[in-house]
C-alpha cells in the first residue's frame, strides 16, 4: 500500500522529483524520508508528541537518529486538494532561503497524503502568546516590535527578493512561529502563489482566513501583494491590542478587529485599544508614541483600496524607522521637558488611567486625521528627542 502511494505521489510531483534526495546524500535540499523514519522519530505519532492541531491537520515533534529535532505535519485534507497544498508548499519552500521563513527539511510520500517535515520551532505561535495560551511572561512591547519587523522582513523577501515573487495568501498570527528567543519563523505556504515577475495580480478563487482577508481581493478575486499587506495590518493591530481578529463575544459593531480599531486610530484615540498589560508595563516616555505610530501604520495597511496601501518594503522601512528613532531616543535619555503640550497631555492621561479606578474625561483628540500619519509620527519623534 505504501509503495502504491509513493508511486502515485512521486508521479504527481512530476518535474519536481529532482528536488528530493535520500538521507545518505547532501542535506542541502529537500530530503525524502521513509514512513518508518518518521514513525520512529515521533514515537509512533504519539499523542504526547503533538505540538499543534487545527484545520490544516496535526503537527508532531520528532527526533531523527541524526539527533535533528523536527516537526512533522500530517494534513487533514485527503484527496486532490490535500495533494495540491502539499505540492505547493514543497514548491515554495524548496526555493526560498530567509532566516525568518520556516525551513522545509523534506517530506514523506508513502502515505495517502504526503507528510511534510520542517525545522522544529519550539515556542509556539504569536497568536498563542498574545492570548496568554502559552506559559510565561506576557509579550512586552519591545518583543512585539521585533516580531513585527521580522515578519515584515520575511514577507518583503517573498514579494521582492524571491524569484519568482510569492504571495503568501494566509498571513496571520497563528502562522508566525516563535523560537526560544522570540525570533520569527513564518510558516504554512499551502495556499501561497508563485507570481510571474511582471504580473500585477492573479485571478483566483478567494482563500485565506476570515478576519485577515483583503476586502478588495474578496470582491474582485484579484490577489495582489497588497493582499498580504492588508493581512499584515491586522497582525499589527493584534500586536497593539492582543485581541482576536474576529470575536463574536464583542459588541456587534466590534466583532471585526479592524472595524473596532480604525475609528479610534483615526480619532487619535489609540490608547482606547491598547492591551491593558502594555499600559501597565510600559515606560510612557519611551513607548507611547511608538505604539501610536505602529497603530497608524496598521491603518494605512488596512486601507480599503489596495492602491492606498504601502508595499511591504515600505512597511518594513517604516517599522525600522519607528524602532530606530525610539532606540536613539532611549540612548539620548527621554526628557519630558522637551515634549510638546499634546504629548504631555497624553502622558498625563495615561498616568491618570493607571492610578485611578474612577471614571474621568480624556483630553481632546487631534482633529486632523493626518496628524498620526507615519510621516508625521517621524517628525514628532524627531522633535521629542
């Protein structure tokens, strides 16, 4: 039976079969594992080896005889769709190389639906950490900022450096894996698309995760690089708020995180959506304005019209600028005497929020929606140093 599956799957691989090599050869590319090897590595796919489950299938932790720790993904999708996603993931990951993209070690074709073998990333995913589903300390703002930058760099690589370019198509916090140092590994390329370098879009059926889907893609069936930008904008909101992209326990008008946050951001009322644990922990003078700038960058990424969104390259540059300016601000030493009246008013409001359990009125919001654009954020940061 396994030989029949192997013959069928290798035939399906077609021209891709030269990608696979045996364990005895060089490990510089994708390896073809036997079922017995993976069964032994995962202790017979034991329940205590499970590290993740979902609509995609189940992921098991394993250890090869070489000592290499791996993650083995067994998909739930039996049939053509499952095989297509397998082929697509192999096709994409066998031709990319970036420190913030999960590495594909190989696969096993001896089962009805082939299994994928990845590097093992030990610290869960971003969604779990933001919702407190992983033990340990709450993610501080510095960690969240670094996660945002590394994720942006990975997606920028896919769009601008990979040949051909790749649209991820399912950018979400559950697909951002974290190692022990909270470095990012973007994963799950089952529905990604390789794009001709001169193409502006791909006409395709809508796929992705509700809450992250680009509305223009949803209505036009045109997948573009800006669809990933939109999804990344949702991740930025998650980093600021720690809330789910969709939550039917929230007020009807706030079920969608984007719909909940954008009005507050445009009113200059970012503090109303910030994760309370960040408020309690942050040094106001060092991080308040940085959070505001990231929230406003998210707002630009989430523009309804794709032409109004920045590219991922521009997003990455902006995140680096925000972090770099704030880092210099820390090095120089924050001096509240140098802040303008608006910033001092905001700082006073936050301190009142933390020190009082009674209701109070917040200070007036800026009337100009452009006051919190990325370029203005840059200028304000310059003036506050």
